[in-house]
């Protein structure tokens, strides 16, 4: 009977997922429970898990939820050996929990009841059917045709299993059919009215081992809490600008696209980046200045926070004075490297604010901008112990040699990146084995809002070596040596690597 329970759980979830694909993707009980578990997980746990499994965290989350639910299915099945009602009851109970979870998910409307109801009915129905067949197969043990009733049970079970797989896959395809890809493809290139200056020669030291100045899309770091990438068509996208404003704005994709678009080369940085870490990347973003939109709406006195909300209800709180700074270049971006934003970058639109960590500024899939105060509204990561004020901290990283590698003796080139948005880098220094600091050569500066590469070629004797790097920004501030963890407002400390000269 355990298998009957498992199949009932799976077919119920699959049925709900299919219907959710038709009605509202977020109402899939499986997705909703996964999202709820994720949101309820304390950050300390999430951090350890992500450290262990990296980007497989979402797979783990889903797998975990499925495993728990099927275990409940097995339990219910075993309880229902003699009578079917413990199984039916379990299906109703699980379905009820699913319903509550779905309806309490933000952004799920009344139509959200349909998918969990289908899950409940399919789950209970499957259980009733399979239970009858299984019981018949068992009871007919001594009768004339035990084989046929057993075979009937097995065939039906296999059918239900395969059917559940097909339903689930169908739901997944329907959810995607929504045509976001088609919507994005129909947009064509995003051509700025005011293009960013071309990247000058000598802006990177790729041949010395730095990343290329503009990060290839596949290598651009990605950080978000989205279990599945939100799929919002440009045609359906609306941006509401409201709160402490004189006039509310409601903007469509075409409204934005038909405005004068500016392009900026910006280096995005994540607050959770460890010293020497990879969460820093650069792209050309195209969009409209946020300042322009906000001045049109008319910001009322006293408003100190721009509270942005994504379609999946993630939120960020950005200081209003930074957003309104004339030469900061905070933008509502619709393009990245000349193309519409890729789906996982926030298609159709996201925010980009040079000089602030992403968690307080870079809302992807943004649909709502509320002009408010920090006293009034607390954003997603602020509620979870991260900082409220989060300017990017000056940092530098050694990319070459790779840590723990061996390089030939003689002249050794060290190279890497440094960043201090929005002011820019003045100086990068390197030292080997605790010796004197030596000034590295800097790449051609693109702007203070982007990273800057460095390199230094040194004669090095054979043996184990320790190299350290530190940057000084355009305000004259040199990176402190003290190691501070990323939480709450960004890591500090000098990056160091060990390597061998032989
Ligand atoms: N909707 C949404 N936007 C988001 C996030 C998120 O979790 N959800 N994460 C933010 C964080 S922490 C960072 S560092 C940047 C990363 O942008 P990227 O994934 O394009 O590199 O997106 C920001 N925007
Ligand atoms: Mo981040």
C-alpha cells in the first residue's frame, strides 16, 4: 500500500502543476511549498547549504520537498492497509495544507485555489482507485484469477506513474508556453539613444590572466532567490511608480522603449562576495534614468527610500538621495549588451544603481516602485539581518597566478581586478612574502562605475610564495587589512594567494 500512497502524492502534485501551468504558475502546490520552505529557512542555514551544494540548492529544495511528501504518502498508504479512509484523509489533509500555502504566497489571486483543489481531488481519487485494485488483488489470492487482478493493479500503477510524469511535464511546458521567449525574441536589439563610450584598448589584461572587461553573459555572476526564473512577457509588464509622489505613474514596456535610452557600462557586485570571490561582473546596461521617472512622478519631501518589488515579491530598499543623484546613473534597465535583458537577468526590466551592492538596488523583474521611508518599509534582506546602507566596498583580487599552482622561475606576472564604484580605483599594490608593497600597472580607466584591471611582472626566486593585493580608491582610501565577513554590509580584507615558483 506504500506504493499506492506514493503514486497518489505524485499524481496529485502533477495534476496541480498541470493546472497551475494553465491558470497561474505560482499556484502549483509543489512550487508554492518549495518557495515557502525557502523563505522560512534562516539565512545561516541557507548559507551553509549553498556553500555545500552551490547552485544545486534549488534541486535540493525540490528534491527534499518531494521526498518528505512521498514519505508521508508511504506512511498514509501503510496506515490504509485495511480501510481506505486514512489514505483519503491524508490526501485531503495534504491538499488542504497545499491550498493554504498557495493562497498565502504573495501575488497569488483567487484563481490560485484551482490547482491545489485539483491536487487534492487527483490525489484522493488516485488513492481510492489504486486502493481498490490493490485490495482486490490481495483478496483474490485464493480465487481463480489472482493473476489478472494483480496484473490489473500493476498495470494501473505503472499507468498512473507514467501519467503523473506526463501531467507534470505538461504543466511545466504550459507554464513556459506563456511565450516569454517569444516575447523577448520579438523585441529585437535594444539600441540606446546615448550609447556608452566604446571600451578603450587596454581596458583589460586578459593575456595576463584577468577576466575580459565586459563579462561574457554565461560567466556573469548570478544571485537571486528565484526558485524558477519568473516568466513575465514584455506585453504584460507594467511598472507602477507610487507612494509619496505627486502623480502615480503606470508604464508599459513600449512607454519605456520609446523614451530616450541611455547606455552605461556598470560593474555589478554582490554583498555576499567573499574576499577574492567571483560575484563581480560588468556589462553595458541600457534603460531610462530612474531620476527622470521619479522627477516626473514628483517625490514628496520626507521620502528617503525607493522600495522596489519584483514580480516574485523580492524587495530592495535604495536610498532616495542616491537614486536622485544627477551623475550617479541609477537606471531602470531593459537592455544588457545591446539585447533585451536575458530572462534570468530580470526580463523585461530591472534596476541598476552603480556603487551599491545588488541586494539594496538591483531588483530584477521589477514591477513596482514605491516612494517611501526606511521607517515604513523593510526590504527582503534587511529583514534577514543584512544591512540597510550598502555602498560597495573597495576591493581587489588576484586572478593570476591561480592559487596553489606552480609557475616557472624568472619573471612572473601577477594580475587581477579591483573595483571601487562609483569613485574608481587610484592605485593597486602587491607584495610578495610580506615584503614591500609594489605599485601595479593599471588598465585604461573606463569609469569609476566599473572595475579596473591590474598587472605586475616580478623576478621571483624558486620556492613557495604568498602574494597579497590591496587597492586605494579615488578618495585616497586604502583597503583595510582587517578581515570582515560579508554579512551585514560587505567583506573587507586583502586577498592573498599561495603559489610555487619552480
Ligand atoms: N527579483 C530579484 N532581484 C534581485 C535579487 C533577487 O533575489 N530577486 N538579488 C539581488 C542581488 S543580491 C544581486 S547581487 C543582483 C545580482 O544580479 P545578477 O544576477 O544579474 O548578477 O540582483 C539583485 N536583484
Ligand atoms: Mo547580492
